[in-house]
C-alpha cells in the first residue's frame, strides 16, 4: 500500500491510502480482498495518529463509483482531519 497527501486537500490533514493491487472500487471487491481493506483502514489510523490526529479524531472515507463521488478508478481511503467535519458533507 501507499500513503500520500491529497493534491487538493479538503482539510488541514488530508491523505490517501491505496493498495498496490488494483481493485477498481468497493463494489468490485472479492471475498479475498476483505483482509486487505482491514489492513488499509488500520494503516490509515496509524498514519493519522502519526500526523497528530489521535486526540481529536479523523474521518475515513471510501467513495464508490459516480454517485458515491469516486473520481479515480482505484480503491482508496481518504483520511481527513485537523478541523471539525460536518455531517452530512457539503
């Protein structure tokens, strides 16, 4: 997996975590991908803690397909933190 800062950050902390293995989106995951998604989420919280987000928390997001806001056809997790994030997002 790879982690890197988003090129158009939506919060003071905004990074992506992506698997090296290509999975187009959540809807195309297979049963064998279940542990991979868990590892991605675990690593995302580790990186968030490293970036100082443990005390106030973070939002972890997986967009899926057009209506879900996915713009890159490769499964990835967004981690956003560093400010209060409203719900629903605007």
